[in-house]
């Protein structure tokens, strides 16, 4: 299934028109009791108090809860500037333009040594209000996105770290710290709070795994080639998760481009997932060289259990045997749940409903 492309000018016109639709007296994400009933307002900046996605993710901080945001409609164009309808078409076009790619040796390989920090300018929507993300998504993923924003509007943020779960592909892209380049592969490494990231990018013409051996992976499977001093990457087999504009499926494929310019690694990423995006999505990437050489700032190997302890699903029972909680146990959680954030939100709503109907509820 090919993605449906929407001209950038059309999307910009739609977003500009929606910016004028808000009303001070209208229902907002901070006052609604049923966000699904407000579908006509999902693409209205006023519905989110004009907050960007990043500002919404900070709503668990009392100092900013419910405040008017700084989002500006059209601040960043989320639509891919390229004519391609699939990541593979995109990658092959760039490979052909590079005449099959540059064959580097250990003497000619670009020097990307150093520790970097940075991220993306619009992978979460950029400086646009959160409403600008909605027109980029298919109906099902519009609902998923607004559900996420609704939870944030209540100060209910969901983070994989809290459950000893990986951050997924998008975090591996934005939290990159080191780029280790050799003639036949490139490693991209990163370390965060309780987690580490590693991506292998094979530039030896070995291609992707055979179809019978392909399956969704947390960071996908990446191959690439050099176009002079620029690295081009195609990634598929990405495990469905959450990140970027919204949730994504395991059909997500991406094309990235990286090049070092002085003390900055400049990059870009184009996202292709026809089940999620109505048109391919684009973001710039930028990583600046860290000048502080202190050893204590070096990346560390972290495990979630260093701070959170082992998963509550596995425990030592009263006999001292290793045991595991099963479905039906109040403390059970399913590690294979593809949308745990939605499960937790839905189950919390049900528990709260039962509480309100109980004799213990006093109207608080």
C-alpha cells in the first residue's frame, strides 16, 4: 500500500485555517471528560491551549500545567520534501544518484570521532502546536495521538523507563552520542537514564536479511552506503512502538542522511508508514560535539534494574522459588503488550470509575 502524498502547500493551508477555528469558550483537552466526542476540535490549536507536543509532555510539572503554549502554526513543515512514496524507492534513488556509493578505506573514511548531543527539529511536531500533528495521521492514529495528549493534559505521562521497557527506534535516533565509522559498517551509540542504544549500519553491500529471517526489532535493521562524506541509511523491520509524532507500526521504514560539518553532524530522517502517516514525514537532525572532556560525563552502560529493580512480574515467592505473576493477578502486566500506555490509561479509567461508584467515594 503506497502512502498518499499531500502537497506541502495544501497541508499548510489546512493548518492555517484551523488556527482560526478556536474559541475561548470551547471545550479543551484540559476540561473534556471524553476526548473522543471532541473529534471536530482535534485539529484546533485552542483545544491544546496552543501547546506544542514537547510542552504537552511537560504538563506533569505543576509550574506549567494548563498554561497557554507557544506553538505557532506553520513553524515547521512536517511533510517530506521528496517525491518518493516508499523508503526503498527513496533509498534506491539516492544510491543510483551516488553511482552505487563511495567505497571508503580506513584511510579515507570520514572522521566522526567525539561525543555528540542533539536531536530532531520536528520529529515530535517541532514548534507547531500539537494540533498540527493531527492532519498528518490516519484516523486511527489521530485517536491514538489525541489520547496520548489527553493523558498528558492530566499530568499522566507514560515513560518506558518506569516499566523497564526500551525507548524504541525513535529514541535511538534522537539520543545518539557516538558515530563510529569503519569501511564496512557504522555503529551509532547512545546512553540514557537506565538504558543504552546501539545501531549497526552495514555498508558492505550485504543488504538486508533474507525475507524468511526478517522480524520486527527494537532498532530495526539498517544498511547504508557512503555518498562521498555523507552516510545514507535505510532501516526496516522496526518494532511497532511509540515515538516521533505518535505511535507507529512495524511497517515503519526510514531513510536517514548524515554528514559531519565542523563540530556538528547534520542529518535528516524521512518516515514511511502508510498505516500511520497520510504522507511521508520529515525531520532534520543535528548533533553538536560536546566540548566538556570530564571523564564523569562519559556514556555509561545502564540497566533499568540498577534503579527500578527487577520487573514486578517476576518475584521470589514465599517458598523462596523464582515465580511469575500470571493474568488475573492484580500485579500482572503483559510484557508483550504492543500498546502498554493505552492499556494502563484504559485500566486506570476503569479503576477510577469503580471507585466513584463505590461507597468510599466522597466526591473528591
